[in-house]
């Protein structure tokens, strides 16, 4: 590129900005400046409780359980109150959604993620003397893992998650689908019985 000596290469943001953007930035900065300084002090017990909760929630099977409970609390209601479809379709959609969530969460927690995480935990035990206990520990990062508990926790979670995803490509067809169909039919039968009872009673 040929740089001309007389040309002004001014790349200042202030020179190119819109006036309302500058005003917005000034207002935001003024609000930040007016906010009083505050330092939060937590006790060692509170910090330990938070760390324990973080360790618990970050485990893949617990994570799946939290997602399942959240889905069960929200998704069936969304399907049931979808007024774009007729009443029977809404009830069947709600039942199928409930069945899918229960099947997916149950298999994910107790058949796939839970056992896999336990196996990974047992096979990444630094204190273990046997070869089995250190089978899944990466030899290249052994010193880092030994001195860093958080690194080990993240490594276990990531490894367990990767193995679980591979296992789920099989269990989704072998377990989730048949259980979903069974539970959907069961819920549809119960819904039909309730509707029949309402008509007769």
C-alpha cells in the first residue's frame, strides 16, 4: 500500500460516531460513575457451600436432571395451551412431551450419564495405586491435574459428557424411543379414562 504524506489517517471512533450513540455512551458512563463502590465479603463457609453446589450441578447426570425438571415444568404447558390445534391434538401432544421428557431424563441420568461419570471418576483417581484407577488420566497433563482440583473436575465432566454423547447415539433408539411410546400410550389411555369419567359423571 502506498501511503500519501498529505493524507490524514484519523481513525478516531469519536470522529465517526453518531451523536445519539455518543449521548448513550455518556449516559451509561455517568450511571456507572454514580454507582457507589462496594466490596462483597463472604465467609469461608459460604464460599465452600457455593463451591460444593457448583461441583454438584456441574456433574453431567445432575445437569441432565435439572434440565429435565425445567422441561417438565414448562414444555407440557406450552403444548397444552397451543390453541392453533384442536383439543385432542393438544392433549396427545402434551402427553407425548411428558413421556419424552421422563424417558430422556431417566435414561440420561440413570443409564447413561450417571454410570459413565462414576466410571470416569473411578478411572481418573490420582491417589489410586492401580493402573485401572489412572486409566483415563492424560499422561501429558498429570502434573497439572495433580495440583489443580478444578482442572480435574472440568476434565472429568468434559470426558464423561463426550462418552455420554457417544452412548446416547445408541440409547436414543434402543431405550428412549420405546419408553417414550410406552409412556405416551399409557398417558393417552389415562386421559381417555378421565374424559370418559367427566362425560359420565
